[in-house]
C-alpha cells in the first residue's frame, strides 16, 4: 500500500515541480530578454513569479529527496559506528526531522493563514499561497520520514 501511495506521490509531486520549474525558467528568461533588448514589455512581475514558483518547486521535492537519499548528509559518525548503533542513530535523526518539520508545518500553516490578507508587491496575489509552500512540503516530508521510521522498525523486528 505504501509503495502505491509513494509512486503516486512521486509522479504527482515530480510533475508539479517540473511544471513550476519550467514556469520559473520561462518567466526569468522573459524578464532577461525584456531587459536586454529593451522591449518595454512591462515584465516587472516576472521576478516575483520566478521566486514563488522556484520556492514551491524546491520545497515540494524535499520529502522525495529525503527518502531517496539525495539530500546532503554528514555520515562520518554513522560510518564509524557498528551497524546496530548506526541504525539507532538513524532513527534518532529521523525523529529529530519529524520534530523539525512538525514545527515547520504548524508555524508555516499559522503564518500562511496570518498573511492571507497581505498582497504581494507586484502581482497582488495573496501571500497565503507563497507561505503555504512551507506546511505543504512539511506534510510530505513528515509522511516520508514517518513511513521510513515505520519501515526501519519493521526491518528491525524481522531481523530478530
């Protein structure tokens, strides 16, 4: 069941991130072309759109990156510990990640709701949407890390 959910999440989140990165690149390119050639297209909004789409695209991929091990990690201590202690350290680190992203989820959601009436400077979009990226991505990180803890505990039980 978890495998199916993860496949769907991987597909959805990766596609959404790809579309957001594409929008980000195209809007930045439009802004550069406008400034370089003096086309006077009034593209003052592209910087804001680029920033918002880049933030969303980057943040929603964090959970997938943690599960696949593509996030930067310091492994010096874990590599020099016996396997059992290394597994314990890994679970402690995952619990700390759960704590951190729970805080980010709670305060990010609160921040998004508190800033819903504030409008962005140029596009006049509610700041609720850019701020919502933090709890949205935190939710998926929490899902990934909690399922990793569950799978790790299951593997420990099966190995005994």
